[in-house]
C-alpha cells in the first residue's frame, strides 16, 4: 500500500472507532439517565407516602393549579410546602 492509501485507511479506521465509541457512550448515558429517573420516581413515591399523599393527589394538585413539577433529588430536597 502507498502512504496515501495507508493514511486513508487509518483515517477510516479512526472514524469507525469514534462512531463505535460514541454509540457506546450514548447507550451508557441513556441507561444512567433511566436509572437516575427511577431513583427519582422511588424518592417521590416514598416522600408522598410519608406525607400521607398519593401520586394521584399530586397530579390533581398540579392539574388544578395548571402547574408542572420539576424535581431534583438530593439531600436538600423537602416536600414540606406541599
């Protein structure tokens, strides 16, 4: 092979490797996001149960006030205003 052909081959292999790594990375990020979302759902459910409320109660309150809930799970979170 010529130097030019070797260079083209190396570039093609590099692009293929980048595509593979990108796909694997995106798949990993998607799985992590799903896991994070599930932790958030469990936290919300537990917090509602502790306050004697249900998901339906929260949904009704949000619907009636034309609101949307955005939650970030962390040690600083509180549901005391609900």
